């Protein structure tokens, strides 16, 4: 998982060759990340730094490549090119297991739930509690109830309900709860509030703030700029597969954000890392 | 078994016809409708034939059901993943012929070596199917359709090579007794009382643990009802098995096939319900990409299911050879696989993956054996038997697909 001697020396790769400046300043750094699907170039050249304990909002138009980028960070697939650094050390995140071992957990846009399993089984999928070789259902059920209660998810009747029978918002709440349940250092959420009602959206935004208060970094994708400006410490804007701008949230306002989303440029807005170096 | 809160329908002792339809639609109907169907079949055959419910015939029916049950369980490992094995009848046949040829005929290998060896062969066949499906990304029905022809060929080759005219008969005692031997009436009691007692302790303890942890548990009345029906079922079976069912000699006791079925049922259910492997097999059938994203090595568990299907098919093959008293090059693996899938689906396992239980093969297998046995008794033609089984299967698949629609709002 951590750096092997060769990979440390060959970090130039196809990336921009600019290694992250200081160690441990950034939790996660991406350099020159590209991803092709056959002829489709979903990510062209993405440089991005994610500081620890901060909320970074990733915004951009439909098809800009946001989901593709976070799937790359989560190990859904290996990038076509580029380097990933974790606490300043180069790492390979080629499988979901790699990402999870680093301490990255993700709420996917499609939620990645199994409809035929109940809430408890989904919450613990891949991380089941066991006693010897048998599953410890009671421990898992108790903790699931606790986690859902902490998140004020009170609308589900029973945690043994099949996820397929839940409403869209309840499913999303389960997916979010699953991602924040375990100890992680980086939580990635792809449109976590898209299906949520007013109070549940509020809950998730509170949760995001709460995570960053506890020193956990958050990347959140959202199309709702009001929410973005409410919770984010930093902003990163994608346009047609490139990261066109990133910086402190105070350097943006709604107008410049909208401009960046739609045209990829805006006067006075911070440029992306790539062009600043 | 059920872990729903006390206020949900599942935990209420009374339920209405409306409830039943709702449960049918959402695939949570449990085993009740299917057991009602079985009871109707039994009543019908009992009226039409006075021997149908005789001790001898019921025992025979269970022996007939054994092969359907075991092949159904083999198939369930794959159906849960959303895969299928169309060659399972011939895989069983290869297990059977490996055992019969080596243990008898000219080789006379010790039976304790031969039985595990035969099972290893069928397990490897399962692994081969799984590897082709996983590595080459081929649909399992295509791989195993090829398997149906291929293994049929291997089977004929193996048997015809013995130079015994396309049939190898079985004389070795242990293998022959797998089906034809019986427990003594005393052991029949011991095994039955023991199994029921174990099941009761398991149920009560499970619920007690949940109560102790402050979780909703099934009301004691329901648990008692379940245990009560188990006791009655076991009692009826013991009385039937322990009745002398021969005319000139004394023949009684539970056929060995029954404890073998029970053991495989328990082992399979344990893996599916209590271990990570079982959890992942269900999850892969539900949404394999979600399982992969959860960091699970999906292919490892798919391969495991293929291996377990091969192993279970091998056990079915051994019992099949035992019942037939040998193995011939004409075994109809193609029909066997249909009965295997039918047993699983009639019992309530989904063809679309992610939903099913080992017990489904037991109930489906008994239903098929009942149709098979009862129709033969009342002198119905093979044609009618096929058509009746087809209708039952069609009904089961319809329920399955309706249930899927009732559940699947998001897929
Ligand atoms: N698996 C794939 N195969 C082929 N093309 C893909 C794949 N995944 C994404 N793409 C393409 O990559 C581009 C970026 O898609 P992506 O899902 O990352 O957009 P997004 O920014 O998340 O959009 P949205 O806001 O609509 O979720 C799109 O043009 C899409 O068609
Ligand atoms: Mg997206």
C-alpha cells in the first residue's frame, strides 16, 4: 500500500512531475490524473490537493468528470495516467481495498447498495464483525442502530428491513451512514443529499461539518451551490474533464462559481494547481 | 428466524389473505403457500390411491426426492449468484461413475478413498466451470450448456470403457447402503429427537440472545409454534419410517438418505447464514459491483460457490448411483438438471440471483417427488407427469418474477 522504493523514484510518470510541496501538508494529492474509456477522455489532466480536516466541494456541470475523478480516488479503476500521493507518499489505489486500507470511504452516486440485503448487512458489507468464523449479527445490529440514531435517521422502521424496500432518501442515508461508520481519514460523498428532504439534507450537512471538526477530510460533490457555500472550506471546479479552478471558498462567490461551472473560466478566480506551477 | 419488530406482519400470529398476497408479491411469503400446495397434492393423491400414504410409499417418495433435493441444493449455490449450471445432472453422473467404477468392477479401491475422490472430481469440475465463467467472462449458462454435452461424453466414455455393456453395477456395501440402508428404529428415534432438540435449542437461544441485547425478537409464541410444527413433522416421519413396510421380511427405520439430506441442508444453511462467504454470495447476487466496491474479492466467492455446487452435485451423484444400484451410460442428466432447477425455484429460490435458501430445495424436491410418485401410482402417463411438473414450475417462476417486480423499485 505504502510507497515501494521503485514507485517512489518513478513518481514523474505521466503526471505533471510536480511532486506535492511539503510532506503531510496535504492528506491527498493528485498529479496529472487522466482516465480514458476507450476513445472517451473523461479526465484529461487533474491536479488537486486535499488538505486534512477540511471540506472540499467538487463542483462542475453534468458529465464534467466529477464522479469519474472520485471513483479513481476510490480505487474503482486504475487511472490511465497520473500519480496519487497520500500524506506526501506516492501510493497506488487500484482496487477499492487499497482505498479502504488507506482510510478512504466513499458514498457513490448510485449508492452501491445491495437491495436484497437488509440495512445491517449493507452497513457492514465487506467489514463484517465476526466471532470465530460466524458473523456477529447482534454486535452489528446494535451498532447500526446506534449509528443511525446518531445521524437522526429515525424514519426506518427496522434495521432488518431490506434496503430494496426503503425510500430513495432512506437509501441515501444508509449509504452515508455506512461511509462514516468506520474510522476513516477521508470521506468522499458523490451528491449525498440529492434525494434527501429538507431535514435530512440539513442532517447530512451537519454531519459533514462534524466530520471535519473531528479532523476528517471530506470531498463532497454537489450541484446545490447554497449547500456548497454553507459547508465547504475549499472549492474545486471541474469542466470537461479538467480541474479549472481550486482554492479557498472565500475566493469565490456564487457568480464566479456558476461562471466556472458553465464556461470553465472566470476573471479573478483562483486557477487550478496545474497552471499555477 | 425472523428478526422483524413485533409490530410488523411477520411476527403477528394471525394474518389475512391480503397480507398473504402482499407477502407473495414482495417475495416474503415464506414457505406457507408452497406447503399448502404440497398438502393439496398429498390430499389429492391420497384420495386417488390408497397406497400413496402407505409407509412403504412415503419412504420411497423420500428416497426419490433425495436426488432432486441434493441437485437442487447444488443449483442454489449458483442461482443465488445469478448463475446457473445446466450440466449438473451429468456432473453428478461423473461423480457417480467415478465412485462405482473405482469401488467395484476391477479396481476394488477402498470405499473411504473412493468417495472423497469422487467428490473431489466433481468439485474440480465446478471449479473448472467457475474459472471459465470468471476468467473468460462467459455466461455460465453457455459454459455449462457446453458442459452438458461435454460431460455427457466423458460419462459415456468412462462407462463404456469398462467393457460391461454400458452399465456398471454396484456391489460394494457401503455405497449401496447410502440410500438402501436404514437406521434401526432406535436410531431413527435418536436422530429425529436429537435434530428437533438441536433446532429448538438453536431457535430459543438465538431469540434469547437478541432479547438480552435489547433487540426486537420473535415472540415466544411464534417460536413455540415453529418448534411445535417441527415436533409434529418429525413424529409423523418417525412413525412412518418405523412402520414395517415389507410383506415377507421386516423392513423398517429411517433410510440413511434422510440424515445425509439433513446434514447437507444444515451445512449449506450454516455457510449461507452464518459466515462471511454466505453473506457475500447473497450480496453478489444482489449487486456484485457494490460488493466489489466494498473491497471484497468477488471472484473468490463466485469460485467458491461453483466449487460448492460441484461438491453438492457429487454427493447427489453418489446417492443416485446407490439408488440405481449402479450407473449406466444412459443416465438422463438433461432431465435431472431441469428437476434440480425446478426444485430450487418451486421452493422459492429466485432465478435472478440474491434470494433463496437451502430449505427451498428440500421442499421443491419433495413436491417434485410427490408429483412423480403420485402420478405414477394413479397410472398417469409420463406425458401427464411432465406437463404437471411444468405447470408447477411455471407457477413458481411466475411468483418469483412477480416478487421481483414487487421488490425492485430501483433496478
Ligand atoms: N464507465 C464509463 N464508460 C464510458 N464513459 C464513461 C464512464 N463513466 C463515465 N464516462 C463518461 O465520462 C464523462 C464524465 O462522467 P462523470 O460521471 O464523471 O460526470 P459527472 O461530473 O459525475 O456528472 P454528473 O454531475 O451528471 O454526475 C461523461 O462523458 C461520461 O459519459
Ligand atoms: Mg456524477
